[in-house]
C-alpha cells in the first residue's frame, strides 16, 4: 500500500508534543502555583499518568470495599454522562427517572411494605446516606420531645451503636451535637451485644444503628433480635426508639445471598436503611442510597423545594451539584445483571472468600474470625499458641513487595490488643488471582520465618490501622 508524504501541518501535529525529552515540565509539575503557560492536553495526560506510576494497583488493593472493576459498556455510559448534573432534575428528567427506578428497585430488594409509601434518594456514598438517616431520626425525636414538653435545649440527644461503627457516624454525632453511645465489642460479641444494648437507651435516644457488615470483621448485627428488644422497649417508652440499618456493605449483598434473613423493612422498627452502590452494588466510587420505609419517617423539614434553572424540584440530599454518571452506572448494573446476575457474582466472590479462609486456616498459624459467611471478607488473627518473631504487620509489609495491599489493624476499644488482618473479596478478585495471593502469602510466611533481620520493635508494636480503609 502506497503512503503519501505528510505535509508540514501533519508533521507538526504529530511531533509538537514532547514526551521523553529534556522539557523542564517532565520534572517540575506544578505543586504550589499554576504554570504561566498552557501545555498540550496530551502532554498533561502523559505527565500525570507518569506521576501515578508508583501507586499500587487497585486490583491488588484488598483493603477497600470500593469497586475496582465495571463492565466496559457500563464505564462507557458513565463516561458519556459525566457532564449531567444530578441535582438538575428539571433539565435532565430522564436521568431523574433512572434515579427513581433505582430507588424503587432497592426498596423492593429491602421488602418495603406495599401499604406504605417509601421515600429515598441517591447520595454521594453511604456516608452521606448515614447523615440523612441520622438527621431524620434527630428531627423526629425533637418533635416528639417538644410534644411531651421536654426542654430540648437543656438535653443532649444520643445515638446508640456498636463500637465497630464506621467513622461517618462519629462525624454525624460531632457535626450535629449528638452523644454517641458505643456498645463495646468483646471476644464473645463481635457484633452488637444484644445482652446490653438496651442499657444504653433512654428517652433522649434518637435511634439505634444496626450494622449489616461491620467494617472491621464483616459480621452482621442481629437486626431481628434487636427489633424484638426495641419493640418490647417501645411498649412503655414515652418516646419510641427507631432502628436505622447501616447496610453500606450488606444491603446490596444479603438480599441476593441470604434472602430469607430478616434484617430489613420486614421488621417493624426498622424505619430507614442506607447502602453503598459502590461496594456490592458494583458501581465505581461515588454513589450511595438511603430509603425510608414510609414518608412519615422523613420529616418534611428535610425536604427542600429548590427553584433551579426554570424548574421547581424537591431535594433531600446534603450535597448539591454532582455528576449523574454513578446513578446511571447503578441503573446500568441493575439492567445488565438482573437479580440472577447479582446473585451469581456474589456467590462467586463468596466462594473465593471461602477458599482464601480455608487455605489460611490450613497454615495452622491463624484463627479465622470471618470466613466470608456474611459479606465476602476474610478476617484472621495469629493464634495465641503461635510464637513467631513476626506479626501481621510484618506480613502486610511483606505482601506489599508483591503489590498486595492487605491491612493489619487493631480492633476497636475493649479489643484494641487484638490485631487482625482482612481481605475484601470484590467482583474482580478471581479464583486465579486468589490462588496467586495464597501462593504469595505462603512465600511471605516462609521468608519471614527464615529472615535473619527483624526490624526492631516491629513485631510487638501496635502500628494502628496499617493500610486499613473503610
């Protein structure tokens, strides 16, 4: 095939971008102030791409719950809708309809009663969703207290939750001046202690948080038992106490794997639930959901009518302008996978978690605290009978040499002397990768057992949450 000689303009368009030359921008990316001149977008892309080279691979990051893979078609529809503003419902009515469809689908998964009028919204993540759920409970408590003649200005409302809470609940309590009453975890109660939880409740309690998938261990709180205890308390309480379920992880997992498990709106006192679309909803980071069982549980003060771009729209979110792409990505997954697809994906991730747990147990070094039975994460600690010159912190460091990010961290207060390690199994952790991971763990253990140098104090020192992320 003959090629014509390129003209000067064509040559300029190809060769005007310096990539690996002595251009000063190769080594002096702006850190404190803007450059005076513009540079070609392709060069900016290359420089930033190179700047990120030494970061860990997201696929090998076993610390995060957030999705690190989506179907190419899903990524394509998301990238083509990045410019759509989710808050602008009058300008993008069809996108708004997709959001409403997602709310309907999730409410159905959570068994919203047909004789009630559920309400819900998308959020930036489950943390914003938790804030909204908490605010609804605070406002409801405040109105009930006023009707009873209680001076709410002289009282500080409280929230009851296990010490295995995610940090967003601590933020909520700080931001809105709530006392956080933590029910301690202990060796016999690795989730919310049903023997003591009601001891933390009084007439100033705005609600109790049940967690479906504790970040530290992956355990589910016994929401059905909690509902029974709360129902008994509410029979004589001046101010009834509701349950909000923080199902950031389990809310998009349990309905497919444990559909008979009663933790959702089937329970009388569960009034609101939140979840992360970007965890086991299988969307890239940036989307969460919160749903109230009935509109009476969402105080009208939290629903704002906003005049925006010629339209009048209701909003209940804390954040305002943000891209619609994650919402559209969530609907894409619902449409593409369907119920059966989600179930098969979650069953596969659970199988991988079971495999990893079994292989770790066969080393005779570790006690398995969670084998993927609830959400597909595996947690383990060193057996107390094992005397090794290395710790889980050392193992985490060693695994990093192969690119694996596997956090080692202490449990919350009351169990802070217990150091555990955790693997989160996501959709893109295939069995092939899992066998490679086990191989690298075995080699890491061998290397640590035969190491001639141990960093002074490394094995015994509590290093905090090494690589740990919510």
